[in-house]
């Protein structure tokens, strides 16, 4: 089965600019997650979708981050405006249902904010 | 407040020997624990898991031990192989939900 696809793999922007990341989960996976991994840290959940509804966005900085999952398949994560501390790898993951702990991760999108 | 702690940033082991990676947690509500392995430029991949009703789970060369009273788990790799060189993340959750809390990871180097 195809894995979780993410793009772009790398992005360099200046602070205050905007950026968007795209994720295509494994076919049939109802639950989609966006994680932020800062260098030297473990992944931290930003937002969890069940189909196209938000299950948990308690750790999403909503003043600058937004995410959507239209039609319950692909998802986009947007940052506007970006700050230096947003430099990180943004990992998308999916699972068959929200009751499944085993997540399949994509390769991630590495963001550098200058 | 780190709820999942991996206190060893790195570990170096000789090929063929045992690798032991440790993880401590503070939240007694966690009842499901997982280990993920991550190679450079790739996403984490699931390795092995254990629920709080067990104290050991084995899968081939990989065994996870859980000590609930000490809030401690460990991953044993026997025998270690150079291809096991990667960053290993410990993760925990409350119930069968996808909201995993990850540790900072331990970089394992297995030398030939």
C-alpha cells in the first residue's frame, strides 16, 4: 500500500511570510494528524482530524496556524505569518480509526524560517 | 512539563550485543506505550507496543518491558545489527487514542 505522502519536502522562507504543507494519507485511513518536530525534540501533536472534522486542536497556535481536511482525504497545514521558532519538521500521520494508536507517518516537510 | 522522558540522548553498542533503551513517564493515566524508529530524512515508523495490562511484549529481536510501579519501560534489541542504527522514540497515550506523547528520542549507533 502507498504510504503517507507529503509535500514539499523542504521549504525555506523569511519570517512573516506564509507557507502551506500538503498531506495525502493512506487510502481508507479516517484519522489524520499533523505533528511538529523541533530539532532535538519528539513530535508534538498540532491537530487531529477524524474524517473532515477536528478531534483535537488544543495545541495548534491558532493565531498563525490553520489546517483543513476537505472531503475527509487530503489535508493542508498553513502558517501565516511564520516566526523563527516555527522552524521544524512537520509530520503528517494517519491511522485507520481514532481508536488505533499505531500511526503511519509521512517523511515530513522541513521548514526553515530565516 | 515532560510527561515522557528519554534521558539518554545517545547509545553506542557493538554489533551482536544487546541494546537497551529506556523511557520513563510521569502520567499514571497512560496505559498504552509504543516505540517508533526513525531514520534520517524519513518519518518515524512503528516498531512495537505494549498495553498496561502486560509487562512484556516480544517481536523477533525486539522486546519491550513495562514496569508500571516504576513508570518505566525499556526496549531490548538482541542481537543488535548495524541496520538498527536510528533514533528511537518512546510514546505513550491514555487509552486507545491517537494522541501520542513522545519522548525526545535516543540515537542508537550499532558499530560493526
